[in-house]
C-alpha cells in the first residue's frame, strides 16, 4: 500500500480520536464495574480489577482499536458520502444510477493500485448495477502529481478511462509514459488548473477524514478497505452495502 506521507493535522487528529476513544472504552469498563456490584468506597479495588483484566487479556486492545477505527471511518464516510460518491467529471464507470457505489482513491505510481485494477475491472464487467468512482490521490511524489493533473484533464474531456488504463499499462507515470498515454487516449494538452488543484486538495482532505493511510483505499457502503484487498473482499463489501 502506498502511504500518505507526513500524516498532517488531520491524520494526527484521527490518531488522537482513537486514543481518546480507547480511554473512553476503559472508563466505560470502570463505570460498568462500579455500577454492577461495586461500592463507591471500593473504587481503588474496582480499578485494580479492571486493570488486571486488561493486562491479562491484552488481546482485546487491538480488537477494540479496530472496532473503534471502523466506527470512526463509518461516521466519516456518512458525513462525506455525497462528496465521495460525486465523480470529478468523467472519472467514473459502470451504471450511472448504480445501486452501489465503489470509490477508489488511487495513485498512478502505486503498484498496489495497478495490482487492484484487474479486480475492479472484473467487478464492473460482472455487476451491471455497480458504479465506480475514481479519486486521484497522488502521494508518491512529483510524477504522481503531474500524472494526476493530466488525468483530471482527461476526465474533463471525457477521456478518463482510456487515459487511466493506458497509463497504468505503461508502468511508472514518467513524463514519457504520460505523453504516450495522452496520445493514445486523445487527450488535449492542458496545464495544471486551479480546478484540478482544488479537486486534489478535496480528495486529500476526504482521504484523511476517513482515516485512509495511502493508496489504494476503497470506500463502499459504510466500509473503508485499505490496500490491495483483492476481488473477493471487494465483492463481499459490495454485497454487504446492498444488504444494508
């Protein structure tokens, strides 16, 4: 998985919220202990019981953190759903009015994104009611950012999919590879635009809000799946989103 560098304020806030949530979980356990059968004067004894239980069952902490992460992510997805699922011009595929929307944050230099492309293509081919929305998240350096701006231009011109597939097929998004993909897809030359830069800033903000740590990150229903999770995991998540 290609990582978002630096973390940034939003990423720091996400981690702080997890720590605060875990503290709340422990406080809740203490409160439950006090409520069920413990007297207020024996608070120290109750705290010792809770502490000893946690130390003896440390395996519950990763599980608690995972559940908390999932809950925070679901809340963030709900808050940002309209923006997440609204494609940037032509950067989408599948059913325009699909009953399930799969969002992918990607980077042209990300080998895990490239590995995920056949799985995404298979889902689109098999599922006529699925809509896929691509969101540019260039986190791997200047080549990624330059390719993203050209890709956004392709989306504005209605040639996104041709450019996207061709550039990934060529390997790293070098200047020469981007030029070949531009020619193959018939994209008109455009420089970086203020509109495109605003789109990249929005995508980064949304990615950080949902706790994405890099690319690819997939969003479906209220779930956030990070990394090259594979065909079956994506298919199962789509089915779960429809069931809800």
